[in-house]
């Protein structure tokens, strides 16, 4: 029988473990979205579908004028607009890549944090894994679990929870010393 404080701390670790798994899933979804955005931006840089050069730039030849206007940089207005548009896409691309790198780093960081608990839980029987998943991952009540696993025997479910948490706490203390 373990003391109540260690029991509560171990349950807290289990709840945090499953919250961190959900957080990893959230970051992985974010990385997928960012990857699609990166692909879209790179495609847009090639195709320039959304480049809007206004007709007010007078890109046609006007023969009624005596002189041809030329900018000091040697580039026309349409060319400057295109360069500005591509520069903007480059900034967006850098931002998306930076977000992807940060998200991937966060995933790796969380995976390191949960690695010990993941290994500990992997050694449990399938029934015990299911119990732990329902109780701490899906936050089901002991009564709900007792109905599904033990034909409504709440005392068996409470005993099983105590046994599992105690085993996890002992394993944790052995490996964290």
C-alpha cells in the first residue's frame, strides 16, 4: 500500500502524460497545416496566380508622348510590383518555416518528457493499458470502467486502479533515483 501523496502524484503524472500526448497530436496537426501552407507559397512563387498588376501602370506604349519615362533603377513599375510581391511571399515562407521548426522542436521536447512513462505503460498487459487509457486518457469514472470491464464490480475497479498506480509509482521511484 502506497501513501496517499505518492498515489496522487503518480495519478497526476498519468493525467499529464495523456495531456502531453494530446499536445503532441495538436503540434503534429499544426506542422501538417504549415507544410501545406509552405507548399502553397512555393507554388505561388512559381505561378504568380495572385499577382495583381493594375492597368493604371500604363504598360502599353503611348506614342502621343514625346519622352519615354524611365526610373532611375532601370526597372519598370510592373517589374517593381512583381519583385515586391515575390519578396512578400518570401517573408511569408520564412515565417511558415520558422513556425514549423519551432513546432517540431516542441514535439521532440515533449516526446523526451513522456518517454519514461511511455516505456512503463508499454510493459502493462492489454487490459491494464485499456484501464489506464480510459481512466487517465479519456478521464472516465471508475464506475464507468467497472461497468465495461468488471460487470459493474466497483470494488474490483478501485482495487485494480490502486494496484496499477502502485506498480507505476514503484517503477517510477526505482528508475528516478
